[in-house]
């Protein structure tokens, strides 16, 4: 994990185009929404809901991209592309790894927000 | 800025995306509304006007593809410009959006500068389209414009059952001689404004204006369930409008005017006549001739509104009617039953 959880250049660009105050609001939305997406991903896997699984992965990817959470985005994209019938299928370890990367991005964003 | 103050709808299930897109567009001076899925978005589009739709693809309940499909089949929404913003994977999905009618595709995260340029371009295109539509409407009535938009233009007619109305101002020539041309134009404009309101208010279409006369069709180019009764309602309203206009004219020291209206119902041939370059929507046939004859006959019969038997058969008895003597009109083999509306 040598890449920063949040790419400082992307984050700075976001602040420049949308306004620093507004980005704080956006960070709050990210912190509010992503835990729900993670649990949607887990329950979709548990119930073999392929479309739900793909959609949850897609949402995590999309949110990660906005803030420059490149590693998180790449991991979520893998889930989205490969889906539930990947070989080997996504296991607990893979989901936990995604969770860990999300936690890292969350911590970094919280740090940036509370500056 | 041409696009200033446009009304945009952003549809995205993802709150971060929704907020970010809205922020960027608000900073451009647009007014924004937000929806979290396709179903909510369609309901909003059907209840209030928007200039542009910014649409996500991957959404629960109703996805972007389905929204695009629904827009295509909705007469009032099919030309609403749509910009798809998505991080959906695969070229095939992007192609599908464009094929379903999306104007543009932007991948997420959306670049703010690119978004601004695409939104401006889409709004400009919409403005030109609207301008064109307005122009067609001004010269062709909205029903004909709609018919043209839906079926395209082709010369030729089709047989339909409709009601035709002719109306003109009694003693117009004498009136013209007594007043200045400016006064005549003013009178005609007031007269046409009132008559158009009464006719289109009942679903009729004025398709010809010649001097002080006009021809209106009920039931073409778009079908109208009770065309006969609608034409009679319009005629009653027209005579009321003329009474109001006369009250104003008399108060201003001008002579009152009187109108004559003839209405006939039956088969007509309706369609575009003219040339490929210049054409007009019109109706021809016996029914049209009869309506014109009835209108001319109002002078002789001393009744403001005359209708034929088939039109009378469309009425439910709520309108008081007098049966007049049958008339042998020029060009008709048999005498025609004539009925007068009791007005005033």
C-alpha cells in the first residue's frame, strides 16, 4: 500500500472546481453513503444477487473516482467487471481487502475534512 | 449567455455524484432539480418542463436505458436533450445510449469544463429546434405542426369524417369603405384573435383565412371524438365573442358587426396540397362545399349560425335548434335540410 489512499492532486482539483466548502459537504456524503454500499455488496454476495453485487461495486468505484481514491476504485472496478460468477468467485478475504481500502480512504478523507 | 437560467434535471442514484453534478451546473447559472432514480425522474419530467436531462445509467428501480426508452415513446418528451454521465463499463453500453437517443455521453468522474461545454452545446441545439418548431406553428397551427412532426410531410389526402366550419363578417365590404385601412386591420386582428380562441378552445383548427372569412376543421389533422358538437360549441362562443366586441365598438362610437357561420359534417379528403416546396393542409369535398353554402345562406335565412343534418345529429338536444325549409343549393342534386342555432 504505497499509493496514498486519496490522490492529493485529484482532491485539490476537486476543491478548485467545486469550491473547498462544497467539497466538505461532498466528503460528508461519501462518509454517509459508502458503509451502506459495502453492506449492499456483502448481502448481494450472500443472496447471489448478481445485479445488486455489480451495482454496489459500481457505486463504490464511482465515489472513489470522484475523490481520487485510485486503489479503492480499481479494486471496486474488478468486482464490478468480474461479478459474482468470477473464477475464483469473490471470497471473504477479497471483500475484507476492499473494506480495508475503503477504511483507509475514509480515514484519509476524514483527516482532510478536519484538516 | 444563451443558456442562462435553463432548467436541468440531474438523475443519479449516487448522492456524491448528484451533488457534484448539480454544483457544477449551478455554478454555470442553471436551475437544478435532482432525482435519485429513473422512475422519480420520469414522474418529474412528466409534471414540469425541463430543458435538459443529465442521466446516470446504473440505477436501482429504473435504470438510464429504460428512461431513454420511455422518453422515445413519449410524445411530449421524445426530443428532450439527454446527456448521459456514467462510469458504466464497456463501449457497447455507450453505443446503446447514443442509439437510444442520448445526445452525448460523458464518463465519470465528469470533467467540469467538458460538462459545461456539452451542456451549452445541447441547450443551444435545443434552442434552435424550439425556434424552428415555433416558426412551423406560427404558419401551420400546432396540430398540423404535430402531424408533420409525427408523420412527416407528404402530399396527398386521406378520407375522414370531420366537421367543417366557414365564417365571415356580414357587410364587410361596406364596412371597409366607411373606415380607414388601419381601422380595418385593427378590426380584423381583433376578430381573428377572438375567433381563433373560440375555435381552438374546442379543438378545431383554423386552416384558411381569406379577407374577413375563415375556414376551420374539427377532427383533422388530429382526430376529435365529438367534432360536430365541438364545432357547434365553438360557433356559440364565437357569436358571444362578437357581442362582447360589439359592446366595445359601440362604446367607441363604431358600428357593430355581425357574422355568419355555416357548419357541415361528413366525409372529407384531408391532406397536404400544393407542391413539394410549398404546401398547405386543407380539406376538400362535398362537406366543405356545403359548409361554405350554408355560411352564404345565413344572409338569406337571417340566422347567424346554420348547420346541416349530420351536424345536428351530433348534438344531444341541449342546444336549441330551429328546422328551416330545405334548400336546393347549387351543385346539389337533392334539397338539403338546414337547421338554425338559436343564438343571442
